[in-house]
C-alpha cells in the first residue's frame, strides 16, 4: 500500500466546517480507496465530497496538502487537526517553523 500526507475533511452534516485533518493515509493498490484513521473511504463523485465512507455513507473531501495553508474551503472555518506523525513533514512542506495555534491543533 502506498502512503501519503493528505488533507481530509468530513463534509456530511457540516458543509465546509466539518472536522478536518492533515494526516498520513494509505491507498489501495488501485488508488481508489483511502484508509484513514480506521476508516475505508472509497472514491466517490458526490455532492460535496470526493470519497465516501464505505460503512456509513458519509462524504469526505480528500486532497493534497496545500503549501499556502488554504486547505479549507474559503467559506469554511475551524481548526485543522495535524497528526503528530506528519508534523515535521507538514512544517517542512509549508515552510513554517511552527504551527499557527489559531488554525491548527496537533493530535496523536
């Protein structure tokens, strides 16, 4: 399985304000299924998401992490959780020395 740092946001029930993470995800061999935090998220062309939870039907948006920090939709708000295991990679990718506490929170 391939792994990569990605931006993941729950869209179902939240519009652009859902819980969001920058985390390590794994991909299936075909790349159409993403495994994140114990969830199986299948590629989906939904109303607001591009992946669907295989068990619950909830929609998620998964994308690459943007260097500019503009991962959330412009109308969205809320802190983004950064998985501790990708913190150094995220800081290097964005050119930051430390996280902006008003935008991000570290999670284990």
